[in-house]
C-alpha cells in the first residue's frame, strides 16, 4: 500500500478546473515527449502481464526457450484442484464486506471533518491515516490476541482489521469529494420543499456517487489483495486468492498455477475499474 | 395576508465575530410588495434573509409569515424559495427537471411537474431549454432558470440574495424587467438583498437600510433618498451634501443663510445637519437667481458630471448633465428646492444643545408618516 500523507484540514481539497488553458498546453518536442512518456508508462504496466499470460497456459517452458514449448490446461486443472473457486469466493466476499464497512465509515468521518467542528481535528486526521504508517503485521499480531480473547470469529476479525486499513482511503476520497461539494445546493433543495431525507437521496447521493464508487473500489482492493492480516488473524482457516497464490508460489513446479491465479486475480478489480470509468461519472442531466 | 412578513426583535451573534450580526431588527413587509434589504457588505442582510428562510436560527426574536410564528418550522415548510447570487442549479438534473424539482419532491407525478415546469420556463423566456444540461447555460440563462425553479415552488415569499450582482449591467437591467413582469403575473412577496442603491430603487417599492447588523430606516424609495433618518442613512444612500447649522422656526440657519425647510414636518429646534441630494441642486448661470457659488472641481460620472462648489465657504456637490459648459473657477448660481431639504441630528453637536437630554431627535421621517397617513 502506498503511503499517502493526511490532508491538512485547512487546505481546500478542490481546485478550479480551467479547460483549454493555453499555459498548460504542450507543443512540438514537449508534446512528443509527453506521448512517448505515456506510452513507456503503459508498457511498464502491461509488461509484467505478458509472462503471466504465457505462463498460465504453458505446460512446459524451460530455459532458454523464448516461448513455452508445450501449451495446455495443466495450470487451470491444478488451480481448480487446489481450491481456486472457493478462494475467489472468499476474496470476493472479503473485498465486498470491507467495502461495505469502510465506505460508510469513511463517509461519516469525512463529512464530520468537512462540515462540523471536530474536537482536535488534526489529531483525528492523523489517527485516520495511522493505519497506512503502521506495518500490517504489527497491528495484526497485536490485535490477534485481543480478538481471540474476545472470541471474535476469524473471518469477522479479518473484516474488522481490513476495514480499519481501508479507512484512510475511503475517508480521504470522501474528504476530497465533500471539499468540492457545495452545501448551498442542499440548502436550496430544502427551500424548494425537500425534506432532509429527500435531499440525501435526490441531491447529495447523485452528486457524491462517483466519489462513493471510488472509495468503495479502493476499500474493495484492500480486502481483495490482503495477505498478511488474512493469514495472521484468519489463522490459516480463510483461504483467499493471495493466500493460495503465496502457497503455490512457495512450492516448485507451480509456475503455471501461480501465473493463472495471479492473472485471474486482476480480473474482478479490472472489471470494477472499467465499470467505474463507464458509469461512475456524475450525471450531467441532459443533452446540450 | 398570507405572504406578509413581520420580524420582531431579531438578533443573531456568531461565535468569534465580536459583535452581533443582527441587532434587534424589527421589520414589517406587506404581502405582495417588494422590499430591498440594502446595505454595505457585512451589514447582516444575508444573515437576515437566511434567518427568515429558516437556514439560521436567530438568538432572539420572531419571524412571522402571514401572522404565523415560524419558530420551529423547517425551511421546506415555510412556503419560501430563495434565489442566490449563484444560480445553484442541480448539476445532475437538466433544466426542466431543475424547475420541476419542487413539484416532484412534493409528490406530484413527474409528468405533471415537468409540464408545470415548462410553463415557468416559458415565463422566464426560456421555452425549449428544458432538455439542456445546466452546464450549457450562460450566467443570465442559469439565473433565469433559478428564478423559474423558485417560482415553480409557488412560494408565498420569494427571497432574493443579490441574485443579479454577478451579471453584466445590461443583463441586470433585463432581469429587473423580468422581475417586474413576474411580479405582475404571480405577485409574491419579495425580499431582495442588494448593496446596489440603483438596483434597490429599480425593483423595490420600499427599502430597508442596514448597517452593522442594525436596521437604520425602512421607507419608500423616494423617502429613503429625500428624507434619510440619520447622517449614516444619508451617507449610505449616497447623499453628498451635509451643512452644519441650527434649526429655528422651520428654517435651517448656516453659512448658506436661512433656508426654509419643508412644512410637512415639524422640525425640532436645535443644532442640525442640513441634507440635500446632489441631484436636487440646480446649477444656473451667474446672472440668474439663486445662491452664489464658485466651481472648485469637476469629475465625470458617465453621462453626468459631479461639480464641486464653494458657496460662502461651504463645500457643496451637484450633479449636472455632461453638455453644460462649466470650468473650474466659474461663478454660478445655485437653486436648492425646499422640498429637497432635510435635517438630521448632527452627532458632533446635538449633545451640546441646552435640553439635549429631553429633546426628541431631529428626524426627517415626519414626511414618511404623512405619506403613510395619506395612503
């Protein structure tokens, strides 16, 4: 997880957008360099996927061959035999539950920090971001004892801890959104006859929907991709995709299985990301 | 009357602001009239409007609409709508659905609310704009949609918070005409916040003048200009001539001589500041009748000029049309109509007058009382 600094509570979190500003347009060599850099970055992200895709369906690929010598479904069969389907189910459930817990909590924290007088707001800000600075295994080992004493079921414990780890992402995303959200629009809706409930559903939610989707997606990723907390707090009883990948990678001759599971693990977030890009935009209300 | 608004002793203080933002404001607005809340920035006008709308809770005092106390009544149930400086249109709805919003939240079927909204769009001369996204509107169009949206809520009281201040002068004038037309058609009670005297005079019948959270005066537009109740009110209304002197037997005595005051008011004797609007002073040729003065300065004011005049050592200002051939040092004659004169207390000298403790203040509101009685 990348370390992100907590936002200063006094810093405005939105900046004016000025499309078409001539000072920011690049021409000539600068434009060429910009395009080349973008292509290099795209290649940098795509390159690791190529060997994964090749390995996933390679029954035999020995050095120094450039391409697999035998193609087949051994990787798929082994992955299924090792419990890939339940592992995907567990990961999906974990991601969704973490998202379901951390997103509303992030919304509440962000709204409180953006609109209300929170006592010791800078301290609260730092606390919200503390999970990013704290190594996961430290928190997991420390809290595991507490969760065991409290007889919290392992799966619930994992969801609980991962939700705390997702909170910095959801609260920050929503804080940015609330910073740009104009409360005067909500007041206007009230004066037009909308009840507080109608304002939430008919004004606030549509306007904040893209940010909510982004926050939920980030929280899902935390649950989907976690390994350390799942292993330590789950006590080995919860087998998720990262746990299965790590276990397969620890053995020998599992290259195809590892590659297949890793490549497949990309699909759900990728689908969500595409969905976010396509449907996560604020509706603009009509045609020009 | 349903839309009559009465404010009784309204006060409001925000923590950390030092003083009250509103201080004992009492105001009565008749149903179907338009009153401008005029004053400089920070006078408390917008806070007052928000308190009337229910968006701010006053510390003390009451807001009554149609005789009903609004304490504890939620903003959505007050029968009011507000148009602010920014149109604040809902960006996720198109123009038609913005205007239909009030109807749909009241539970009216969407089809009916949209048909109703189309009528209001026509009223603000934006027929056919319904399917457009709000981002495709110009500033003036967006403000028209905001007005249509507010009117579609069928408010008994329409609150306008500097709604035209972000528009260019030409568009603002168009919007003033539009507002006049809407008043003729729908006749809501209107309270409009503005810091522009000309705008207040253009759209409202009455002006409530505010400064430092206090209401200084509430009168018809004409009386606000011709009979300010205090020196502060006169200055805020743009009055430029203040002549110190004394009132005796219905005349004001100063370096300008004895000037008879309007006889529609009983002027209290004592030290008083004579006020006369710069627009009311007529500047004539040297060989004509009137008070002798010398031109000491000229300043262009668009189609008019502000002339600084030295009359018997008193500095006066008068506005004249551009075409008049005047130059510094010219001798002229001034005519000051009696009806244009008013006297208010001179805060520097009023307390020095014998019996100042018991003497009622000199105020030019007498004619206001007469005017009200005439009505």
